[in-house]
């Protein structure tokens, strides 16, 4: 995908880009799924001791908050939606830095996670994110606010696949490093997505003069 919005212009009326049929309903559904999966995955991470699963749990929580923010700014001006996207970019960047710090700490003090719980929860999380991604696919292009929603969901699917791979790696090696490597990869995805959304949001704010 491009890192800019080809269809965003200064003279686009507020809400035009976000009035696709069913978009609000999709966001509410995605919010509910992500909030529920945060609880499930957080519990699973504590039970298994998996750092990558814990990172994914916090990502679910962040996404639920992001969907709520997206709902709050639907119908507002492009500049207002761009400011909301800046907040999302900041949250994604904070998540990435926090996960990198946790992975570094676990590398020094951690033990291999329990594979069965880790893998089972990762499969459930993947199913949840694939469902959300399928609903959001039709809304993947638009302003920076809509783009940030899609990027979060895309990264979640990739993250779930990576956690499943980490579970296999831990099973095969008996070591914690596959779990920690995946956690670091997930952090890098969050930082990359944050940079992409930040660039687009700043461009939108520049075109509108912040209004």
C-alpha cells in the first residue's frame, strides 16, 4: 500500500471519506472483538509466560482504544481526523518502545514459555483478527484515520502468525529466544506503522492548515 492518501483533498467535505456503508458498524464490531481478545490473551500470556503473547494482548487493548477514537471523530473535519491519527501514531510508537524494553528485560531474566497455551491462544487471536481484517478490507483506503485502522489490523494478523511461529520455535528449541525475537518484530511493525500514519496525518494537516 502507498504511504499517502491519493483521494484526500482540502475541499473534501467533513465525513465524506468515512461515510462508506457500514463503516461505523464495522468499527463497533472490531472494538468489541479487540476488547474481548485483550482479556483472553492477557490471561493466556500470564498462564504461559509468553512475552510475545503479552505484547499482542496489549496491542489488542490499544486497537480497541483506537477503534473507539475512530468512532469519536467520524464525520468531523479532515484536520480533526488527522489529529486523531497523530494520537494513534503516538500510541503505536509507545507500544513498540515498551515491547522492545520488555523483550530486553525478558532476555536477561525470562524462561521459556509454556507452548501449548501460547499456541492455542495465538490461533484464537489470529481467527479474531482475520475476521476484523475481512470486515475492514473495503475501508483500507481513505484519510490517515481510516488508514491507521487498517494498518493496525494488518499488523495484528502478521503478529498472530509470528506468535504461532514463536510457539513452534520454543517447542523445537526449548529456549525462550524465539518468543523474544517475535516480540521485537512486533515492536518494529508498530514503529513502522506509526511512522507511516504520522507522515500522512502531518501532510493532511499541512493541506488543511489545521482546520
